[in-house]
């Protein structure tokens, strides 16, 4: 099976082309802020190096959230369009689980954070079982302090990965010697790990309905729902 | 004879649209998924909400466009897409999807300026004859564009503040009309009289530029002043007075431009081109220019849609103007200014 995996959910951009478990080509870029301009050229060049045409692919695996809203939409639009137009399997995997999958130690607890600004985070906690991250605390958008308390309450050593610069002091203070720091490279998503996780996920049934897992409503939508708690907000787009 | 089919994408604001266009002049399909109802909850387009709707709709629109046109990817010659101007997050959905389809099926990619698309909506009425002048009026833009030849678009005048459509939405709010207000203001205007004599900004100015913020403020001040003294103004007359001021300025500047730039055609395009008051007025003015034909974009193609992008894209296709996989959205894309007018301005 030929697989294309891609993650554009945050600043790092990672793409891999695989044939079953064999990595044919992969690239991770951490310095671009123009995912829209760079993603497709990187896919093209990796596919070319791998000697594949787009129609040779069987499956696309995409990190579908949480993360930067625009970043997520670039990756998810590319993945769902490719899957729709070439009739490929489409698989979505958590962007947080993708980073947790960098850790292989069995039974190890791993917490992953993305900075959601205003002292909020997109975060999840996983336990590594047979080299797969298994959810311990669901991916969510949360106040950093509240989420940190939930991790501390687990009362166990935890590897903490992701975008940590705004939080490292408090992580050290609260978790103390239960805070396991890994080298910086482990904070980056790898499309190779993403593809590996995608192997055990069933393809989405409805490609057209596939959207990022933002884990947060827009402010306008949240305010509106607060004011109109009884109204269904699902049918606001119509074909004319 | 070989036919050239273009799969066209448009997602610059609050409509997700995909179309199949034959030879730049026949619409085989034109799917438009509009988000207006969603944004009406907020009184205007919320960019992040728009982007979220676009990604929900995009592939379903592609599938429907192809099936309605009864064609497959093998039948296509190229993919065209709006890459600006517009909301960046919204544009990115169309750009990303179009690039992906082009790559997947090894088709050339044609980047299209959204405003060129609006102008080429008129191509579905008759071929464009050059040189031509276009009056483009929409929620985001008000400009006079000179078309010397196919693929050339040069601005000779534009609004210095609000777009005409934007002014309609803002005064619509004061009248209690939800966005987009243009259609309802137009309807009310036909029932009222121009009793308020709002200012015609820059109407005597030598440039071909427009200004609508003064008119908008005069309107709002008039209504607020009446509210304060407990007086109720006639909404129909207010609408008629506002619309008359807008139409006067648009028509006067257009007539002056037609005198300065002899052209074969005047094209009226953009969302506000659906306004009946404006269409009627320009039709009357055009009687002074017997050599100029008046090409009005069809009302159903005045709003944002991908068929117009396909028509404009076909011109680029013939001129071999293609983009590549690195194409990005350009939210502030504009035509260049015509050099002589910029010197005068």
C-alpha cells in the first residue's frame, strides 16, 4: 500500500511517502510560515523521488487537529481533495497523538501541548502501549493551569512534548522530578509516525464531510450559541 | 472540434463555488454553496466562520460540478482558481483544492484575479470587444478598469474609502435591513423619492476616483438626528435618496471615463451590478455613446461564482499564463493602475 502522510497543523510541516512500512521519502521543515505555498511543492518532489504518480497512492493520512486553524485547513483540504479526486482512502489522526508517537517506551505517560494563546493550550495526555499512544486525557482546548493540575493529579512521571516555551517554568515547578524532558527534536511532528498511527485507523466513510478537529468554536459561533441555546446551527450553508 | 473544459474554483468570501466551463463561454455547471444565512446571524461575514464553511463544502462542490456537467477529470484542459483579492483563509481553501486537483490529474493551473472574474461574467452575454471599459461595483470594490486587450486590466479610478456595496450594507443596518442589504435598499428606493439630497462626493473632481464614506455618514447623521428629535423619516425616501446619490456618482464618473477613453464596450459587473437603479441609469446614459455597446453581467452571475472565474481563466489559458504548485493566496491582489491616470491623480 502506497501512503502519503502530511502534517501542517502547526509551524513545522512534515510530509512522508511510504510503501507499506517502508519510508520512501520524507521531509520536515520547521522554518516556513507559508505552508500554503510550500506543501504541494514538497509533496510533488517527494513523490517524484519515490518514483510515484499521484494515482499510484492508496491512502492519505493527515494530522487533522488540533492546531493552527489555517494550518489545519491547508493540510486537510489537500488531503481530502486528493482522496476525493483520486478515490483514495482518507485517514485523520490527532496532531497531538502524532507527536506523542515519537515516544516508544512502553507504559510511558506522554503529555503534548500546543500554545493556544491567552494562557490556554490545545493538549492531550497519552500512554504508550505497544508503541501506540492510547488516550488518557482527551485532546482539548483548556486553561493551561487547569490542565497541568490534571496531569499532576495522575501522580506519575510524564514526558512533556510540543510547544513548551511559554510553559516550561510552571511545568518544572508543578511536576518537579516527575517532569521528563526529551531533546527538542522530539517536539516536532513526524509524518512517518503519523503514517504509522494511520495504519491502525479506519478510513473516513464520508470524505466530503471531513473537517479539521479545531476543538474550539469561533468566538462568533460560541457567543451566538450562548444567546440561542435552542437553535440548531448545522444547516447554514445552501446550494443555490 | 476540440473543446477546452476548465474546472474553476471561487472561495474568496462567503460562497464556495466550483464550475465547469467550455471554451470560456458556455457554463456546463456552476455550483454555488452560499453561507449568507450563517453570517446573517452575525450581521456580516466572519472570516474564520467563512473558512470553516468552505472546507466543509469544497469537495462536495467539485463532485457536483463534474457530475452536473457530465464530464470526468480526463475531459478537462485546465484548473482555474481565484487567488485574490479576498479573505485569506477563505481564498486558501479554493487555492489549495485547485492546486491539488491540478497536481493529481497533471493539469495546468490558472491563477485568476477575482475582479477579472467579475468582469468576465459579462462574457456569458457576448464576446468582449477591445478596448473596453468596466465599471466594477461590489461589496469590497468600486473601480473603473480599462481593458486594452485580452488579459490586460488597468485601473483608471477606484474608491478612496468605502466600496459602494459596503455603503449599502452600512446604511442598510441603520434601516434595520440585514446584510447583504443591496437588494432590499434597491427595492425600497424604487418606492421612494430623492428628498434628502445627500452629497455626491468627488463628483466634480477631475479624477475617476469615488468616495462613499461621506454619503454614508450624511445618511446616518440624518437618521440619528431625526431619532433624537423624535421624528420618523420615510424609509423609502431615505433609500431612494441614498441610491440616487450612489448612482449619480457612479454614472457621472463612468460617462467622464467613456469620454476620456474611447472604447467599444462598457461592462457593468460585480455584486452591485445587479442593482436595477444602476442598470437603468447607465442604459440611459449610454444613449450619448452610440458606438459603445453596454454589456451587463447577467444578474445571476453578478454575485461570486466560479463560472466567471472559468471565463476569465480561459483568457489566461489562451495566453499561456499559468501558475505552479507554489501558488499562494494574495488577499490584497489588485490590478495595476493605467500609467497616465496615476500621473494625473
